[in-house]
């Protein structure tokens, strides 16, 4: 079996996986800035898939990153072979956007993407990426061992 | 078994013969293997300076204990216990500095005592104290009662309790009247779930939050005997005794001072009499009764001043800050009590 593709996205996409202490420090940074902490998960690795499923409510009223990490670990336990990310949301008027977002969990094996070439008129070729994992139905991807 | 040779890997499992570890491995090998455990500090001389002065100053421990002493009347036992905790945490920090690891000490507490004996006040201070000592990371206090923790229907309790626990992380979770959480006579009560979650977090996330449970002594004792394993997870059981008249007087004067009031000499005498009477009457709530009484006296004073100003008298600063004898003597307490036998109806506040 090939090694697959390690999917990266978000703020620290160029770094190796963050350790728990690093995750804790990042969440604390967000809390200290007054940002809300949200945890999301998905089994669809396509880069255009922006709407991931929420793990519980976003946390607006926590003081300490231990609470964020607590939820990250609960989500990891429930969805060990899915992508999980932490989003820190800046709710300030005129900002109202994600300020910081990073992946904290990924499936053990990431098969990568198939490249589709679609021949159209006049020798034009359209390219499409399709995740191999998305061939299985939602919820049964990544070995289906939920 | 006597002349059998030592084997390399001893058979394991239930059928394995019992032998000394030393017999199997040889004493020399054991010493070699565990020499790290025997003395992790062999590189540090026994008389090395650990820099206690710096840590002592950093922690502001003296400051904290002083302010505790100043702001809280009496409660000698409580203060002594906090002093012990502070000392332990500081020594722990010194030990860690030279590499002596130890488990995070358990700091969950239970405060028992009658109403108004200062449980909530101490809990509030505890957050700050533990923060200054570096035990908790934020030091805020989250107050919760049964309503905040226990749900209304199946599946409601766990998320509710979890929310509260998450909010309290990094600080202190203060559960007032904790015995309400669990009702032993109703086995379908959802409180059981809350208790289980609390127990789990109290055990596994000791470094993330400190739980303080408070309530009246008898009820709390019953609660602890109904929930096995809870009492032993709470390291500090602190009992808050009732105050004496002198202590209540000190509290009253401190409260008055913090609100910028002064008691006239006559008024102090009247207050002593008031307190002595009030203590014998029902629904006496120690410090809280004193606070309520002060609020009443302020109202009486305000009316007195208002009336005299209406009559054309000029008010001075002295008038505004002084509570007079008559402000106190107006109280119904002097007429044989708020709840005398002939009045069966309930009145909202005893003062």
C-alpha cells in the first residue's frame, strides 16, 4: 500500500503535528484574546469541504485551556479515525471570523486523492480531485471502524 | 526447588511457581536496574541551596496570609489549615525546582458549618490564594448549585455538569449545599450521574480544578456517607464554627468600616445588646444576620436624617457617616423578637 497524502490546512499546516501541550498553549492564547473555542470533525478530506460537523457547542465562557483540551480528547475518543480541528472564533464586531484554526487529529491512514481528467470540447481538459476515502459512504470511511 | 538453576525468563501465569525476584535475576542485576530509582538526586549534593527566599517572595505567600488574617474575623482553624496548605504548596514548588517529583496534592475541600459562618467568603478567597501559590492557573470561582449541575430529563445531566466543570477549569468550583445533588431516597434521580462525573474529574484532573463543597454539617455528613468514595477524595474537611458575640461585633465593625460608616459609642453598646438578643432568636445566620442588620440600621439612619433635614436641620458629613443608638434600638428584635410566638405569619427578613 502506498503511503498516501498527509492533508494539511489551517494556521499551522506547515508544522508537524502539535503536541497536547502545544494545543493547550494555542487554545489559551485564543481564550486570552477573548475568542470562542470550537471543535469540529469530518470524514471528508476534500479541501473545499469547509462545513465540518460541530463537536458540541462552541465554548464562549471558559477561562482555561484545560477545558478545550478536555473536549478535544473526548472528540478524539469518539472519532479517533476522523479529522478533528480546533477553531478559535473572533466574535468582535467587524471581525466575526475564524482567527486561528488547526488540525488536532487525523485518520491513521490517509489514502489521498484521485485526479480526474474530463475531456470536453476542443481538446479542453477539466481537472477534478476526488478523495479516495469519499468513495465509501459517509460514516464508513477510513476503515469504517467507528 | 532447591537445586534448580535460575532461568532467564521465568514462566508467568497462574501456574507459575512463586519465587523471589532476587532468586531469578540475582541481586546484582536488580541493584543495577533500579539504581536510578534509588537515588534520582545523586548528582545534587545534600546541602545544596534550593533558593527558598526567591520562591517565598515570588509566591506572595506572606501577603496572602496577612490579608486573610485581616479580612476574616476569627476562624482560627480555617486560617491554620490554609496556612498548612500554603506551606505544602511552597515546599512542593521548591522540591520540583531541584527535580524531586511528587504527585499534585489533592486540594478538594469540604466546608461545613451553619449559615453565615463565612464558607462562601473563604471559598472566594481560596481561588485567589491558590492562584497566587501557583496551584491553579486562573483562580476564578464558579459557583454552582444542584440546578446548575443536574438535568431535568434523561441525557440532560451529563452535558450540563460538563459545561460547569469546563467553566471552572483553571479555577475553583464551589458547590453550595452540595448535599442537594444526590437524593438517596430517589433512585431515579439524575443527581447520581453528576456525582459520578464529579468523582471522575476530581480524581483525574486534579491539576485543572479544585472542587469545594459546602453545606450544613449534618446534611453534608449524611451526603458523604451516602456517596462512597467522595469523602476520601476530599483532602480537607474544614468545619466553620459559630461566632461569639465579640467576634460578631468585630465583623459588624469591619463591615461598617468597609462601607464607610461609623458607630456612635452608644450605638456600639446597643449593637452588643442587639446581637445577644438576636442570637437567641430563630433563623440566626451569623455573619449574614449581621450584614442584614447593618443594612436595616442604614435604612433607619437614612429615614432619621431625611426627617431631620425636612425639619430644616443642616446635615453634616458626621451625620452621614454615623449610625446612632436610636437607629439600632428601633429594631423589632428588642421587642421580643421577630418571630415571637403570637405572630404565626412569616416575615421575610429577621432584623
